[in-house]
C-alpha cells in the first residue's frame, strides 16, 4: 500500500503501511481531528507516544482505512 494523505476538517492525516504490515496514522495536533480518529483506531492498535501516531494492527488495516475514508468524505475541508 502506498502512503496516503486524507484531509479531515482542513487537517492532513497521513496513513501508511509499515514493513510489518501494520498501518501508521498521524496528523498534526488538532483536538477536533483527534476526537474523530481516536475512536476508529482505539482497540485496533496502539498509540505510539514517541512518534505521536497510531499503529493499527495489520488485521484491522482495511477496516480502519475504510472508516477513515468515510470520515474524510463526511468532514472534508
């Protein structure tokens, strides 16, 4: 999977696949965006405090991508 950039509430959200097959999800600090993304990722991965991003386990990767795509459509711009 190639890295992607989504736009949610005018904030860029970067997603990309790690060598392990897990998914990384990062966005600049924005509490409104965090409130939308955190529930999608929580329970499907772990928060990585060193890089301030979510690591989504590979078995949830496509589910999370689909939810983030839906979120972008609902909150683009």
